[in-house]
C-alpha cells in the first residue's frame, strides 16, 4: 500500500467518524467541517484531527460553543481551523 493510499483510507475513515459521532448536533457540524477540509489534510493534520474526534462529545460541544476553553494540549492548528469554520456558509 502506498503512502497516498494509506492517507486516503485514513481520510475516508475520518469522514465517516465525523458524520456518525452519536450526537446529532456534532454530526452536522463536524461532518460539514470534515467534508470541507479533511481532503486537504496531510498526515500531521490527520493525526491532530483524529485526536479531536477522540474527545467526548460533551467536551467538544462545549469548546465549539465557547462554554469551556480549549485545553492547551488540544489547541492545535486543526482545532483552530475547526473553531473558525463557518458552518452557516455550508448550509447555503
């Protein structure tokens, strides 16, 4: 398996995980983000995104709604991209 093939498989798995987290609100928000951004992620960004998807739904929702600060360990470039993502624009 080539590196590009392995990255594509990871991307597809992350796309699925993004849309089927279990909490419908996050499925919609994270799924839209993944559809717009994951295809362009390199291996490092995919690793950061995988770590974000491992966060419990309630914590991630609190961060995205600014109810709680993002912990320093999770304050990565991909997390900042997710926090700045314009979800409303994807609905148009």
